[in-house]
C-alpha cells in the first residue's frame, strides 16, 4: 500500500537527518580540539520499485522514461575533511604543527599510530611524547651526530643530562712579527760543573773508565762520578736510588714543568744529558745556531764540564740556578745541589712567545706554547722559526717531554705569508683516558686574518680562534622547518639530536580514527610512506605552534539547521501518511 511505503520513506529521512545531527554535533564539540578533522554525512537515495524501465521511441510513437518510486534516503557514508587547520603560536618549542601534508608518527606498546596533534612533552626518559603517552618517532643520529635515515626511533631531548666534548682540530693566529728586529745568532749558553771552575770526574777504579786523558765520557756511569767536594776520596756523588730533579728552571720567562731522572746503577752521563735537554725543552733544529753551537747538552770529556746550549731568540732564553738542579734521596729528602751553573752567553734575536689552550677528546684543556724567532733576512723576505711546546704531553718516567714541533715559515718582502700550509701539531695524550693522539693545525693565514711580518716596535701574535670545547651539558634545543632537532650545549656547541619524520598516505581520508587525535592505517588509506619534512610532498614543521581544528562553525550551524528542517519535514510525511490511513479506516466504518 502506497501510504505504508510513505511511512518508511519518511522514517528513512528522519533517521538520515538524525545521523547528520550526530555528525554535526561531533564537529561542533571538537571545534577547540587541536588538529581535529571535521566530517560530513553523505546521503544517497534508495530505489525500491521500478514500475517501468521505459521504452524506446518508434516510428509512430515517442519513447517513455523509466517509472521508479524510491523508498527514501540512506547514509552512504561519512567523509572526513583533511584540510589543515589554522596554525596558532604557543611559544613552546616542544609544540609542533605541520604546515601541509603528512602526519606525525607515534608509537605506543609496539603499535604505530599517526596524529596531526603536535602537543608533545618530554617524559622521564627525555623522549618527546603525546599527552596520552605515545612516543614521537623520527630519525636518530650516530656517534658523530649524523642523521641516520631508514629506521624510526624515539626523538630524545635529555635536557640537563646529555653531555658532549670535542677535540680541537685547528687554531688560527693573527698579529705581526717584527721584521725590523735582529735575526737570532745564538742561544743561551750555560755550563754545569762540580764547582765554579771545575767539572766532574770519575772515581778511581771506575768499571767504565774514560779513555786517554779524558776525565768523563758520555758512557760513564753516574754512580761512578766522584764528589767534587772530596777529590781523590773515591766517594761517589750519586747513589743508585737517588734522583736528579729540575724544578724552577725558566725558558723565555716561563717556568718549565718539574722533571726528574731516577738514578740506577746503569744510568749514564748520556742519560743525564738527554734528561736535561728534554727538561729544558731544547729543540733539535737539524743544524747549529749561527754562532756554531748546536742546541742541546754537550760534554767536554777533558774537563768533565757539561754545556747547555739553547735555541736562538730571546723567547727561548734559559734561566737556570743551582737551586733548580737538586739531588733527592729515595725518601724525596734533599741530598744537595750538585751542579753549579755558569751563564756564558745570553740568547738573542727578535722573537715572541704566546700560549693558548686546545682540548682533547674528553674536553680536557691542553696548554700549548708557541715561540716565533726571526731566523734570517734576505732580498726575498724574512724567515721565522716556530717552536711548539706543551707541558700537558703524556709524562714518561722522567717527566713530560714538552717539545712538540719546530720548523720555518717564510714571508715575502711585503710581509705576506709565503708558507701557506698550516703547522701540523700532534700531542701525545696517552694514559689520560682521552684519544692518545691529539692532532690539530696551527693556521697562520685564513679568510678572517693572517700573521704578517712587517717592521714594528715588537712582535705580537695571538690565537684568535680555535675549535674544540670542554665538556658541556644540553641546555636547550630547537626544531627547524625540516624537522631537524638541534641541541645547544653549555659549552657553546650545537649538535643534531635527530629529525622528526612525517608519514604520507595516498588516501589520508581512509585512515581509521581511534580517538585521542590518533589514527591507524585503514583498508583504503594505503600504507604509510615515511619522509623528511619538505620531501616527497610532505609539509614543513612549525615549531612553537599547534594546528587548530578545521571545523567551520558557521557551516556546521547551517548543516544543523538543514538537517533539523529535513528531520521535521520527514516527520510531516509520516504524519500525513498516518492521516491518509485514518481516512481510509473511516470509509470502512
């Protein structure tokens, strides 16, 4: 009966419009939900009866159209609008918004989920996580803080916990070397004897006797040197178990580190000479000084006097007193001062000495000194010799060998550097816990400045830049539009901590809404394709902001009015059908 059919058609309209009200109500309720995506109900009609499928036109008649009567309306489905909402700044760098396509990838309990709501905060482990506990995933970094793509991992920002240090690789200098100064001709010359006038000699019957008329040789044993205070007594000056200490000696006005030589029954005069050379930092330049003396310690076997010859340049001048050379007993008590130094010549030559700090792989400071000495002048310019020393080299049994490197650099007649290659420096850091090799360059010329050699009142150079740093703690971070998380440490270093990754879908509307702003892969969404922000069509990251809901309240109110009107109209159809049936019943009374 047609009236009965009208009942069900009106009922379907009421049901469909009622469902629309549900969708509109949900949209309006989430108008202030971050990154919420609004939906709409889509209607489709229902065909119930086909009275005629129609006829084709003929030679004598026109065609007829199909005759069909529907049974009402149904909800074909809902469509989610994935249009991005407005981006609102929050000022908190942990809040992230996506400007464009893509979803944040989060993980919880081994399940991978997706969201556009970027209100992340750090958990107790330092990982960025949603308010409901899902960890934000992205690309991690290796030990060199290089981004490693391919495997997603949690984005960790352990403020106040992560520490870092960096070894130095380069130091840059600037300044001027006084080309108007005097080229160095000699170094300090100091004799070491048993007294002011006499040298050392051996006891009678020494197991390693000198040859000919010599009184002492480099192969002589220290324990067989006779005490100068009692010649002919056969009393040895040194005894096995004692040690010779150099403390308080100076080079270029800087006090040298303390060094000690342990005396055994096999310690020779040559061992003593090598020890003094090392302790005073006397560099082997490969050739004698211009005055003919070779830097180092020499022995006159005929007199038993040791002669210390320093390197040229006033910055290499050696100051050595008798109290600086001490003989200690096995219990570290003072046994005496067996050496009497006598200064024969002072070092000369225009020079300058400067010190600077570099850092090893653990961030430990390493002090380095560099002296520059005018070695020669000529028609092509000037030549300067550098001397690099460090008191922080690994100490051997006799103390550290401060000598690191020496060589020459040349300047043209305009005072410009001709030797463009940097000075390579390698410092032994064995036994410190750091990388045993600290290698860095001393650069005298770069884009920011250079060392020149022009006439001036004096030489002055200084380190104006060096990389490397002491230990620092992660203090802050920032996230760029490409999703790269950059950490700022208290020592001034910045390092990449990771990169936020975005998930792309062929049909984002096919994702299944799980609530709490979370989605999972649906049957019609296609698989997730991970990409860095800005790549493969993915949007960019806006840090310190959140995406708002894309609900248009004006449109939703209109939808609500039309749905309400449709519901009312459908209810009138039901009432009218009821009136018709009532009229039919009256006929039968």
